[in-house]
C-alpha cells in the first residue's frame, strides 16, 4: 500500500492515509528543512499535506511549534494550542497538535505535523504511531533521496 518508490510519493501516501484513517487528525503535513549555501537561515518548507491550505508555508526554526520540534530534534505535543505562546495558528478550529522530527543519518531533515480539532487528541499511542511514520519516511529518504 505504501509502495510508492520515491520519497515524495511515499510522503503523500503517508499524509493521505493518516488523514483518512485517523478521525481526529484533521490536518496532516510535512515540513522539510531547506538549507541554502548563501548563509541564509534554514527554513521549514511545507511539503505534502492533507487538509485546508495553511498560511504557514515557510517557518523559521525559531518560530512555532514546528520550529521547536525541528530545532530540538524532539517530538512536541501540545494539548491546548491556545495556551502555548509558540503556536502559529493554521486554523481557528485547531485545538491540539503533534510535531515529530524526521531524521536521516541522525540529522533532522524535516517533520511530520498533525493538527486536531479536539483538545489533547494525541496520546501515547498516537505518539508511537506518528513517530513510527516519521521513521519510515526517514528510511525512505535515506534509500531514495528526493
Ligand atoms: N501550528 C504550527 C504551524 C503549522 S500549521 O499547524 C499547519 C506551529 O505552531 O508551528
């Protein structure tokens, strides 16, 4: 089912499946780390996603929950986004969020971001599932670089 050869195809399938099958996962997308040679700061750039278009197509590493997850290399779960000053609003309906870094050879190359319309939607089993998906994507990127 997840047999698409290229990493971008694989990532599109991952976001589709998570969005379709997990009823509380109302926005599911990847942000990939873009680094330039010209000394500009790295940015997280929106990749494959499912759900409403977001105003945040490029996020700096010091911004948002997305920036926090990418710069720390750690999963971030926010049960109530209205209480987190880092939160960059994507939709007024979003109540909770999980962001899981994607690693290739030990380095953060991007992240899987999921928003929910429900408070505290992301439990231990969700963390396990989303971290597993992020690991699969990291392996696929290592095998078939974009
Ligand atoms: N809420 C994120 C921004 C991305 S949107 O959720 C799609 C953040 O705070 O970094």
